[in-house]
């Protein structure tokens, strides 16, 4: 099913993309992790046009596969914010890990502050904490195995990332704390108002996009990056064009070329129409997009 062409007029999208890298939660998926029929229809239309579609997410690969299959994609999945890139079920061709020092620093934080932490290790998740956070993460994202203690975490391979889940009111305090303790040995970012992501310094969504560019042979300037959180900033910087949804972090407005309505206001359908030249894109462009129109 194709979307009807709208009759409005205005600027066309200032680039002709060959690939689009999509964040998942809050971008392809709603905040309950649901992929709607309208979003799937929009992605199928983009794929049908010949544009390559990539998933680039903070999720593990195993938490992306069902959507990859539903969307009938044929591209590798960039999980753990680009630290782990692979086709489903295959050996990763990118596999960055935190250092021993970074992992042990996170463990010390975990034990001292009794905050819920996930250790994402080789496409599996471990935690020292049982309770509702573990249950919720297992239900919505990936099954979390309860570790017997810090010695079991230390005995496992190094993590691709660690995820600290805090109360929204505590996030800034713990974020500042982790920035201080992990400065110079890991990168610390946020993906929503409760998730603090700790990733290797050589792995972020920008680096992941560059790896996907190298794999596909499509230069990064021909990529569109689409996201809704601060952890998407690195891929916005690397892509030729950046798009965010107004339902996401408002700070992104200065870092993207286009701001679209939320998914529940047909944001993904509008994106597909703009990308495929089926509607006016000019009304959604941000001041950052002026760089395309300078003489």
C-alpha cells in the first residue's frame, strides 16, 4: 500500500539519500516498544524504493531481530550503540568492548550505590539485581540473567556496554558521577530520561554509522540518520542529513536538519513522503538545514 501524494508545495529534501540509519526506541518503535502498521508500511515503501535501511540501536542484537525480520531487512544490525554489528545469528564483524578498568569502575559504582546495572556481554545481559527493573527489561528488551555476584561478572568476557537504569530524578546526579569516574576510559551518554549508557570510547552511533557505510560502500554523506535521543548525536554528526521527532529530546533541535511530528501524529509516514519526494519537506526543515542552501 502506497501513501497518497500530498498537494502542498515547497522545498524538496536537499539530499537524495541512498541509506537511512534508524534508531529504534522512540523512533521506529513507540515508547512501549511497539512497531505500528503505519511505521512498517513507511519502512517497506522506503526499502522498495531502493534505499538501504539500517537499524542502529542501544539494544542488543537479539532485541532487534524480530523487528529486522518484520521489516524484511537485508542489512546488518548495529547494536549496543554501534559497539556490536552483525547479521542475526552470525559472528559480529564489529565487536568493541569496555576495558577491564571501565568494567571494574562500573562494578564499584553498582556495589556502592545499589543502582540497577545491566552488563551487556556477547549478545546477553547480566545483572546483580533482581526485582522489577530486571523483570521490565527482560520483558521489553532482552532476557536478563541474574549473576551470583561481582566475581561472576569479572569472570565473563568484557561487556560491549553497561546500562544504568535510574529514577528520572536521580539521573543527572549519577550521570555526573559516572562522567567523573569514567572520564578518559569510557564514554557516558543517555538514551532516555532513565537510561545511562556506558560504552567503549571507540564505539558510538557515529562510529557505527561509519562501519555501516564501509560495509555497504555508501558514503556517509548519502546517509540520513534518524533518532530521538542524545545518544544519537554522534550519528547526526556523521550522516549527510539528520532527522529527529518532536517527541524526542528537545535539545536535538540544534543538531538536526529536520524536525518531524511524533510517530502517533504520522511522523514516520511524513518522513517517507519527504524522502521519496511525495510531499513538501520545506515546512519541517530546521535552521541547521540552511547549510544546504548557502550559495
